[in-house]
């Protein structure tokens, strides 16, 4: 019985082995003697390079048809060898991007036709530019996470994520703003996706969207009115507050003291030279303009009364003589008279200017009643680019009370 | 150390330190003074400017440096990156830069772009660049967004071009920008230059000429061989055609043609064609042309083609296998062609005629002369390039053309057929003219032309086709006996005998009156396809001599006098008048008015006419001459009844007399005549002659086969006829029907109650009118009877009429005896023996 079993097993195993050998080794189905020939395939459909790889897969000649299989033309181009009989790099720049284009491929050995549909360029991608707020809105970009942009005049594409909170997007906005100096036309697309095969053709870069970034409007021209220490601001302007880092709306003809208080001489301290940025504020319809910087030198010390000072005062009978010993064209000195009891506002007072050294100004007692105060200050000089004259604001003032002498000889003195 | 030395050292050190300080101080000062250009980037169109110390903003101006503008770009780490895309590329641009604090201006000249770059493309030369200047060439496809370096290696771009010419492409070139800095401004990208790579032009249209077995090619075409799938051998090269030429298939696709002497089929050959690129035209697309394998003719087809001769100038070519769908064609190469160097191999010069059915094609000697070679082949079908296209097959040559000899007589002499005008007519078989010719072709004569030679005439030829009323021609093989009579050469040539019988020379009526109308040479055409007549000549062939006919003349008075003088014997009653139309009133042998001389001229029995014989003697059979046998009358025929010169009637009377006379004309021509006198009284007695009041012709039969018909007419007229009344002149048959007794009158007398009926008969019955043929005739009516019984009452003569009154009494007797319907004619018997037995019909219905 056992022997029989053994015999049976032996036979059984032999048969199995034979079957195995047949299947694996001898069966022509497994033979590698014949080269594999199969239908033509495609890959690497690159819409930037405008090429596509056409894999021969054992065919010696590959054909394509762009007229619905009526006529066939040989695919020609750089041929690259690989394990599958090589591929041809086919130029696809002739395939129109404005519609879906169907092209068929077949080989001379395996003539099964492969249908390849080149997608048209997506024209749904839209960009709208907010020229007031200098920002963008995108539409038709559901399939994309980033876009590419460049200046119209060069080919330098920059990739930017759609995520507006990202550093990349913020950087993009900065660059856009920088372009506002001269204005610039920019181009947006969403990039292609390279196709991998006939079923996954990827997609072209979207159609280009052109946006004009307008030039910044010119900055306002600002001057300091050296008489009343105001700046010719307008309500449609704004100035930059360095401490709050905010742009603050201007009012008409603001005082220097309001915008830049540190300019003003105070507590025996010369005022600070301050640079103030101004621009036209953005409206609903317009963006803000370029910025201009107005540099205001700090307010200086007042001139002196006295023989050694800038202005000598002498009272004669009913004449008051002011001698402006140190006045000059470049350092004019101003004076004004404030009657007793009147209030004195240096920005509103009527100052008279002396530009000549040693000029003498006579003032009558009528003009200068008793107890009036004579104020002097260095006059402000308006900036004059042409003559290279820089701005200087009027200095702090020095007062001198005029006490007309009665019959007794009292001389005035400084307060 | 000495104090002086120490002092010197100290001083030197101080100096050195001072210089050092000065230098560094200056350096520092200059470092802080002005802005500097760090980078000029043309690819990304920006300039990077480092501000001077203390500067917070960059200001720019142009070369004039009058107006300075603050750049609204925030510096980063002291560097302002400003866009330069707004700066014109069309010319050098001086950009002035300064800080808002360090206002010393620094200028940088941004160079204009190179505008000179040009690219052209020619299919033969490829891409040519000019105005490139310095800088790396870059390229991209028009719609691509990335630039690639243009390969510098020679031919490095060729594969790209190869891929682009399928559909054509537009390429853009430039030189790459070189970025600059403060020391070197670099250069911009050049102006872009666009060039179109032309697409392949259309493949040449190539047609294979299946008949000439050639392909027409043009200069600058190229070709190479491939298989049915378009695969080419690995070492296959494109052969260039140097000039326009027609290439024979034997040179460009010899394998396609039949092999082994044209017996085995060729192989399908595939050739690719394209046109070389020229300066202006792109290389063309490739077209593949199939030259289908040439198929040989099968043995069966070859053997079935036959060439036979249908006449001495025509041959029939038959291709039984030819059909509309499988047409064959033949061409003829004559001796002249061979002399000019044209043979069956000169395919381009040959002209082929199509044979598209098994119907025989006629070749005519005029186009296909003796010695011609005929070649047959299957015709090329279909259109080059289509599935049904097939080349013509190899040719098969037939035997050289040698037309058989013309129909001819065995001897080299002229054979005369002789006849008399009017005699050769359909139905007159004994007078048909027959001639025999010998031939190699089994076809009879189809057409005959009778031609007068050398005689100016308005009628010089007459053409006659075979037919029942013209001539017939039969062909058969020669018999041994006939062959014995031939020479050896003739025996070889002549296999058949053609016997032709001319049955009518009707067209030659009246032409023989003059000499010129008598000699006609016969031309004959053998076979209906033949175009040419075999001509008989003055020396050889067949001719017909037509002797003039005999005529019955209308005599002039002088002629009458002449003929009168010639009479040597007389018939009883003399010769009568010379008439062609004669009326004989039946049995009118009474002499009526006039004296003897008058009587002579109006003998009611006899009239005469004269026949001029066409020839004095009978003609010989096969010459134009006459025999020694005189022309004579053989018989006369009247109403189908023949009368010969010796015939007599029951009373022994001759019917006619005939006297011959000879004269010689002024021209010396012997003429012979016959004076015929007809005895109508004698004819009348011939029981076959009917007296029916109708002119009938008397036909005169002469020896030599002539008959003169219809010239003489005789009427036998009844002595009297029944007419309707005494005014009518035409016979008018009557009919009378009686029922019961005629003419009875019944009178009834009543005397005292007794009625007496008395019947009497009025004897005067019907009146019948008879008109007498010639009122001057002395003639009486003797008897009027019915069924042999006399019914006459009274006869009276009224001018040209007889008035006959029937006797009722006599009639009633007959009526009494008649118990069944009886019909018969009343007989009128005249004293001249004439009995009128038709004209009056009597029908007796019996009494009830």
C-alpha cells in the first residue's frame, strides 16, 4: 500500500514538475524571444516646452492624424532610445490652444489608434485689480494653489501662493507697490500641469491675464509758510505720524506746531529737524499718491536785543529806534509791535522784515504806545531750489517792552 | 640711541600714522558719500542701488539731472530695488542716481538692446543668424514661456528642425541678457527675432503609366524603396533625380515586371517619393507608390488570339477572352516603323487600340500593310494609386501580316460575258451571267462595280450589292478536278472558288444604244469588310458586253413605204396596217365599206409591225463578237397562248407571217429586221383565245433570249354587248327575275249576273338593248333563246343598237314548265356566228 502511494506521489510530482517546466520555460507565451510590440503611447505632454513624448513600443514607424484619421503622417523628431523601443520628442506647438484638439496615433506594427485630446487653454482664470487698495481678486482658480506673474516686458515668472496670509503673497503685494513708482503692466497665469499619458493630459497654462498697475500720482508739493509757520496742506492729503505709524488726514493749512511739535523751540531747546511724509490720500476711486518728504529744520533760538545783540533799541523823546545790527539777506530779522493788552500770536502777527545790516527803523509813539512789546525773531526763509536756498523757519521770538520815558529818565530794560 | 635718531624715528612713525589716518579718513568719507549700483538685472528688469550712509530714499533723474524724483520704494538693508521695465530699450538711457542726503549723482548708462539680430530659415541652409553681436543665442517656440540656449555644436539643432517641419513652427530667438553692476553695465537681451520653420510641402503626385510602363519624374525628386508596410532597409538611401525624366519601370522597378521571359508574374514594388528641399520650398512629405506586379498572359489566352484574312485587303483580329472589364489591346508595327527605329520595345511611341469584346476587329491593308507585325496584350486598367490598378501585360506577337491574293481568274486574260440588253433579268435564269474566280479567303463577292474604261461619259460606273435582284455569289472549296487545272503556285494560294451570277442588268437599259454603253468592266469586292475592289483591266479580269436590244419600231411613212416594198408573200387579207395596237372584233369577217384599196388598209383580220433586231447575228458567249447565226423570231405569245411561225389553227390557217429584211446603215453596220403580220381572224379561231373586250399584250420572243413584251396589244372584242338603253356605250349586264306568267290581262264581264273572266296575254314583253361593236358592221341578230328555247318576239336595228322585244307567250310556255327556280343567260345568236352568252340573266321563279 505504501509503495503504491510512493509510486503515485513520484508520478504526481513528476507531472507537476513537467507542467511547471512547460509553463515557465517552454511555453511560448512566456518566451522573451519575440520583442514586445504594442500600441503607441504618449507621455510628458509639456505645454511650456510644447513637446510630447511618443513611445514607439516596438513599432518602427509611428503615425499621427490630425484630420480624424483620414490621412496619416509620420511622426518625426529627435528620437531617444529606451527599453521600450525608444520615443520620439514630438513638437506640439502647432496644436491650437484655443480649442480641444483631437489627434490620433498609431504604429506600423500595431495599428490600434490612440486617441489623444489636447485640452484648450483655460480661459476661466480671471484677475481683477483693486487700484485703490492695491489688491487683487482671483476667479476661476479653484484647481490651483498658486499663480505665476511677471512684468510684461520680461520673462521672469514668479510663483505666488493664492493664500493671502502667506509671506509669498505679501511679498508679491510689496513688489506690486514698488512697481507703482513708474507704473507697470503685469501678466498673470496659472501654470500648466504636465500630462503623463493620454488619459491624464494635464492642462495648459491658463490664458494670460494682463493687468495694468498704474503709476502713483504725483505727491503733493508742500511748502512751509515761513511767516505763519503753516504748511499748505489740504484736506485731501495725509501725513505720516512716525510714532503711531499711521497716516493721518490733514486739514487745510496746518500749523507746523501741530504736525511736528518737536520742531518748535521750547524750554530753551532748539527745535528738532523733522522730516514729514505727505501724500494725497486714497479716495474711493483713486489710490494714494507718491509720498513727498518735507524737511523742516528745527526752530532756532531768538535773536538778542542789546548793543551786543542783534537789535539795538534806543528811545529818544518820542522816537523808538531799532538798529538791526546783525540782520542780513541770508539772516533777515523780523519785528512786530504788540500793543499793551493785545494778545500775541507769532503765527498771526504782522512781522516786518529787515534784511540789511545796521538798518535803522524808527517807530513813533503812536505806533508803539506805551507798554507795547516789540518782538523780534529771525525770519523764516522759504526754500528756493533754484537759488539753492534752503528752508529755514522763523526762530523763536524775543520780546522787548517799550516804556516811553516820562520826563524822568527811565530807560527800558529787558524783561 | 642718539636723540636725533629717536627723533627721526618718532617723526617717521607720526608721518606714517598720519598718512594712514588720512587714507582711512578719506576712504571712510568717500564710502559714505554717494549711492552705488550693486546690480543691474535685465532678466528681471530691476536695478539694485545701495544708498549712501544717512540716505533714506533713492532719487533718480535722467542725463540732464535737472529734476530729481524720489523713488517710492522702501530700501531694504540700505538697498533700493527699483524696477527698470519703464526704461526704453530702444536707445542708451542715462540713469542718474543719488540719495536724498548724499546728493552726489552717480550715473549709469543702461545700454539699448541689440536690434540687429535677424534670423532667416531656408530649407537648404537651415537657420542663418546675423547681427548677433556678443551674447549667447537663446530660442523658444513662439508660445512657450521658457528660453533655452541655442546649441553651439554644428547640427545641434537639426533634430529639433526635423520635428518641426511636419507641421511647421514659429521660433523666436534672442541673445541672452548679461546682468551688470556698478563697473560693467552688462547688456540687455537683444530684440527678439522671429522665424518661421516652413512645414513640409505637399508630397509629389506620382502617376504610374500602366501602358507605357513608366513613371514621369521631375528634377529634385528623391526616391527609395520600402515594403508594403512602409519599412525601409536600414541602408536605404534616397536617390535623387537630377533632371526631369520619364523612367521606365524596367529601370526603376524591374522586379514588378514579369520574369522568366514574361511567363511568371512580377512582384509588387513599393517606392517612396519626396521632393528635395530648395531654398524656398521645404522638403516635401513622402508619398508611397505601389507598382503592382505585372501579370503574364495565360497560355489559354495567348492561344485563343487569332488573326485571319477576310479579303485580299482585310484581316480580322479576334481576342475571344477580351471583355469590357478585362480589355485587351493591340498595336501595329509596320515596316516603316521598323525603319524609323520603332519596335515593340519602344513603349512610349506605340499606339494601342482597345479590344473590349470577343468581336473581331477589322484590320485594313491601307493602315496595316503587308509585313506589319501585330502585338496583343492585356490593357492596363484602373487608376494609378488605386486598388484596381493593373499594369498592361507582356505582349504576344502574331504572325507577320501577309494578305492573300485578290480574287482572280486562273488565266491572265480578260474574260467577256456577253448578253443582250434586257435579257439578263431576275427570273430569266438561262440568261444569267456567271463568272468564276479563285481565292484564298472563304468569302464570296459582296459588291460589284461596272466600270466603263477610257470613255468619257456621264455614267462611268455603277455599283451593285449582292441581292435577289442583282447578283449572287457563292464560295466553296476547290474540287480536285479544279485543282488539276491550277499551277502549283495557284494550288497553294487558291483554296476556294467563288461563283458569281449576275441576275440583272436592269440598270443598263437604254445605255447600249451607243457603242460606249456596251462594254462594262467588272470590279468586285470580296467580303463585306473589304474596302477595296479588285479591278478588272483591259487585259485581265471579267467584263460584260451588252449587245443592243431589239425593238418594235413606230414606223415613219417612209419606212412604211420601204417595208411595203419588201413584202414578198402575202397572207390572206394582206398585212393590214402597221399598228402596235389592234382591235379585232370577233368574227367580224364581213367586208364592209370601201373599195379594195380601202379594204386593204382596214382589214379587220390582219395588222403588221416591224422588229429591228439589235444584232444581225446571235452574240458569242464569251466574246464581244457575233456568231454566224441570224437573229430570228421564235414565237409570239398572246394571253399565255404561244404561236410559233409554223403553227396553224384548226382551219389550217397560219397565225402570223414573218419576213426578214437586211440593210446596211450609212455607217456600214449590218442591220436586220422582221416584218410580222398577225392574222387575228386565225387567232380568233383558236379556242384558247378569249373574246373579252380587253387589250392584252402580244409578246414577241426572239432567239438569243430576247423577248419584246408589251409593245403590241390586241383586243378581241365581242360583236355586241348588252347595254342598259340605246344611249349608253358601255356594256352593262342586266338581270331579270320573273315570277309567274308575263303579260296576262284579265277582264271580267258580268252579263246578267254571270261573271265572265277572260284572260288575254299581251305578247309584247321586255325590251332588251344590245350595242353593236362597230356600227358599220353588216351584222344581224338571228336568235334569242333561253335554255335553247326561242323567246324572241321582235328585233329591230336602231343605228348602233339592236332592240330586242321578248315574246311573253313564248316565255310563258317556259314558265309553265318551270317548277323549280331556274337561272340562266339569254343567248343572242348573230349571223356572223357570234353568240352573246353573257349580259342578260333570266331568273324564273316558279308559280306558286
